[in-house]
C-alpha cells in the first residue's frame, strides 16, 4: 500500500490548545472525530487536562461536580503516592482501594482547516461536562452526517461506569445533548452515514469480560435514541495482529465494494494498530473481508513514545479526490494518547489490501 504520513505530523499537540480552566493544563489533544463540512475539515478533539501545581510525591485526580445551578465545578482529589492500596501502574488512571479514577478529565474541542493539515483550534470547549454521568470526562467522539444534522457519539465516564451518549449540531456553533443511548459498559460507537433497510445502524463495543471477550457488535434504531436488534459482528483473532482487543474507529465509508470500517486492534507486540474490515452494503452483519495485517502500526517516534506508548488510534477519517491517486482516505489518528496526526492511503489500495477473505472460523476462536 501507498501509505503517507502527513509531513506536519503531529498536526495538533497539547501546547496548541488553551486549557478550559486556570486550575488545569492540557496534556493531550487526540482521538478526533473528523468530517468534511463545506470546504473545511472539522475535527472534534478529545482534550485531556490534568491539575496544575501537583507535588512530586502526589497524584491528583480531577472530578467534575454539579452545583445547585447545574454549573460544573472542578474538584481536585490528592493522593500521596505511598498511600496503601494505591495502584499507579497505568498513567491513564489510578486504582485506590479498589475504586478506579482517571488522572485526566476530557472534554471535546473544535478545530477546523481549509487544507486538512493546518488547523485553527477554538479557545473554548464545544462540548463540556454537564451531567452526572460525565463527571470523569467525555471522550473519543465520532461524527456522522445524517438527514442534514451532524450526530456526535461519545464516551461518557463516571463512577457509575462507561456509557455512550449522543449530541448533535447543524452549524458547529450550537450543540444539543440528547442523553445516554447505551448503558455501561460500552464504547467505540460509530453510526453508519445512511439508513440501511430503513434503520439507523451502529457498531459498538460492549466492554465485557469472560465469555466472548471484547467484540464489536451491531445495533439498529428507528430514532437514534432507542437501540435494539443487538448482534455480534466480529471478535478478536487469537493468532493475528488484533488478538487482545478490537473496536470501531472511523465512521463507515460507503464504497462500491461494501462499507469500509477502519478499526483498531491491540496486540502485545505492537500495541494499538489500525486495520480495516469490509461489510456488506445491505447487510452489515456480513463480513466480506478483513485485514490480515495492519494498515498502520506505531513506527515513528511520535507514535511510539509519549503519554501511553505504542498507540495509533482513530476516531475519524475523510475521503478526498486527488488527480493522481483518485479517492484517498485521510485517517486522523491519536498518537500515544497525546497528539493528533494524519495518514493518507488511497482507497483502492485499502480495498486491494482486503482481498484476502476472513479465515474460516478465525473470528470464533476466542469463543471456544
């Protein structure tokens, strides 16, 4: 495949984003939803912030509380690193006496570009925490244009678990929250950009353990708010590059060959990678082809070393027409849970990459 990382990578770094509060500093600007809107590329960034002025022997945890007027207030909890029952092994969060907390709190911030490379970033959040189910942050958005409105799915995190919420906009100035659409534990939701056989459809990833492991599922709806007809789509593959966990990435792209879904997979050797799967246009539960090897793996320094090493993770992609390569898929991805980057791959190359069909039974090895 002809894979081209943007020369300006990383396109967006934490230092380019202003904090939402004087008590916080921006540590990550990553995992952006992407959409072509008129002649602009719109990104909805996940901006992660951490408390300032933290002592070297402490860890500080930011949590949003809602006051009587429903206005969000930031509460900072401090833990001494030598506290009994404190687990600091994962930089993304801590476990204290069996309870999980996040070391950062995330909101969603809008960035726009006329060339897909140089972005102007809004000074204030587009979507901020305002509900009890968002007290630990809102994360990893995806944007889908449906019926003239841009719908945004995002992960809402609180002490009660990891849920999926829905918001929308028609102008990228005013945003409406529609509430939760999936209960805990769930994430990685992408909406198909058109109805299929009269139904709205989503791919999601229940965060279960034990039987089944971490699989990607399908669901359908008549109103985008109430979902059902749940069915498994595909599972991790024990002998391949996506053998630890998988999840949807970008919004599915309609092609002549089927729905193209760029998804992430995790393996112990290479960390978070990106691959592709091709789904039937009329029945997306039918997997037509799936990556035997990744489209993109952590290789560069900015993809291998940082806040959380060895991560390339996408929440959005756009398609552009070029004179030499035809349609090119521009994949915007988070690197090391810290910055926003872009890689360009001709659509024809991705489809050629997918010619090898899914090995019979490989999806079900995890269930044995």
